[in-house]
C-alpha cells in the first residue's frame, strides 16, 4: 500500500526547517554563483559563435561546465544537508557542500535524463508529459540521497499513489515562483525560496521512499 503524502504539512515543515537553520542558505551561494556563470557562459558562447573565435568558444564551454558543477553542487548540497537536519545528524555545511560538488556529475546526468523523458512525453501528448513530470519530480533527491543509481526508478516508485498530491504541491510552488517573478523587486525573494523548495522535495522523498 502506498504511503499517503500530506502536501501542506511537508510544505509548512520545509519553511520551518529553513527558517530555523539559516545556514542552509549558504548553499544558495553555490546556486547563485552557478547561475551567474551560466549567464556569462551563454553570452560568451553566443558572441564566440557569431565571431567564430575558437578560444572564446573554448572558454565559454569551460565556464558553462563550471556553472553546471556549482548549480548541481548547490542543489545536491541543500538536499543532503536537509536530510541530515530531518534525521537530526550533525553535519558541517562545508563538508556537505564539498560532497554536493563531488556528486554533481551524477546529479547532472540524472537531471538530463529526467528532462529528456519529460520532453519526450510532452512531444507525444501533453497529458503523458505532465504525468511523467510528476512521477519524476523526485529524481533529484532520490539520486543524491542514494549511493547508487540515478534516482529515476526510485522516483517513479515513490510517487506511485500520490501523483495528485505531488502535482498539487508542484503547482503551488510554481505559482509562488511565478508570483514573485512578476512582482517588481520581489525577484530576489524568489531566489531565496529555492532552498526551501529543495527542502520540501527532500521531505517528500524521505516520506514516500520505499526500501
């Protein structure tokens, strides 16, 4: 029998954990650094292709790779640290941050596969794509919290029987991010919510994961 998810409870708890443990937001530094590098890399690649400058093209590619490591390191580190907070284990932010960066290649591959499956579902029909998106929404925590695999099968199993609850949770988060993005001067607040969102995904996975 599938475990029943309580979306509202996990969301409230994610805010409580984040507010009571402000050191979580150190991982936001990695996320923001990765995002800034990504934008720089995109611009550099664009101008390099336009001018056919090989050296700039190489530097742009290196910057893009570094941005991916930082982004995935920040995401993975946030999830790893959140798990330790939930299980009341002592953890060093810097140790977890280092582990998140180390695991970034595996997490990157999992993310690419996740997005690939979702895009394939959307290309076939909209509804199947949305179903796949919901069923694979826990790939990131499943991948980083388990010692092997990419988390795809684990996410699919964990979300079974709770698709509507998870879809509702993702919808609420989507609306929150959208609202903050369109309100002037609130865009920064939307970035501050990223660790809270990742903590929420972690709580959902820990509640639903199957041995």
